[in-house]
């Protein structure tokens, strides 16, 4: 069975400072991992995904994440936060075959001017 | 390329009434998903279709929820009768195929409030 733990329910940063959103996963299989972003009243948008290729994954809007098997982590980072980054972020894990996506509870990112 | 379309965007009903949601996936996507997202939580899969067949409906409350994808394209999700705890956002997603690592593309969702 797969599970995801997002370690912070809310993160607040100042504009122009780094962003770190933490995610730990548990999976019986070699997992696929995703980060999705959800802006208010909008659908989920894929930021990036890891599928057993390079462990450092680059996504859209300057975000990246590093897969660390030894730490079972897949933290999301961005060097410099922008006001438009304020949203809800979900870490997601998928196992092999047709196993469904399992979402974390989400981390709300606030960006202060 | 058009994204996943859902309607209506908002719905308010009273408990014990019925409601239906519609989803049109991205053209050519064989796999369609319905998720329920309760306020403050991540989405939870309700049902997954591959073309017009059900792949996974293990978390669908079948006593009140039903879904179909008769022609393997668009899909409807129905709740009958609705309960207060069904208040949530219902998200539809589609992917080219099923399997680990497949990217799912999400629609804007239908926000349901049951009074």
C-alpha cells in the first residue's frame, strides 16, 4: 500500500525567499511521485513527476524536487518565491500497474510581499 | 488542446435529493477518473474507467453513488440520495492510459453543497 505524509499543513514565506515543501512517502513498490498545485477555484495542475529516471526533477515555474530513496522523501523546492506561487500543493504517490494515485493532505503556501 | 471539461461548476441541493455531474475528458484519453475532495483534504479516488469499463470502484459508496461512461468518452457521476457528508468538490481527471507514472489532467471540479 502507498501513503504520503506532507509534513507541513501551512508554509509562509516572503516574496523572493526560498520555498521548501516537505513530503515523505511509503510504498511497497518502486513509486512514481508527483507534485500538483491547486489555485483557488481551479483544477489541479501538474508541477513535476518522478518515474525512476533522474532523481532531481525539474518542473514548471522554477520548481524542482529531489527523490531520496534512503530518506523516503520527495521535497519540493523553489529558489525564489513569487506572489503567484500562493496556492495549495499536493504530494502524490503511485505504485505499479493500475494502483491509484494517493494524495497527501496538502500544504498551503502563503507568500508575503 | 482543450482540457478536461466539467459541469456544473457549482451545485446546491438539500439532503435526500439527487444530483448528477458531467465530465468530458481530453480527446483521445482512454482513462477517466472521478475524485472526491473534502475541504481540507487531498482528493480521494472514487472510480476509474478504462474506455467504457470500470477498473477500480473500490472506494465508491455504491449504495448512493453511481457512474457511467457508456461510449468510452464522457462520463456522469450521480448521487442519490445525497447526504450532508457528500458536500465536497468532485474532480474529474483523464490520462492517455492507465499505469504507474501516467500523468492525470484534472478538470476545474464541481463544488457540491448539501444542506
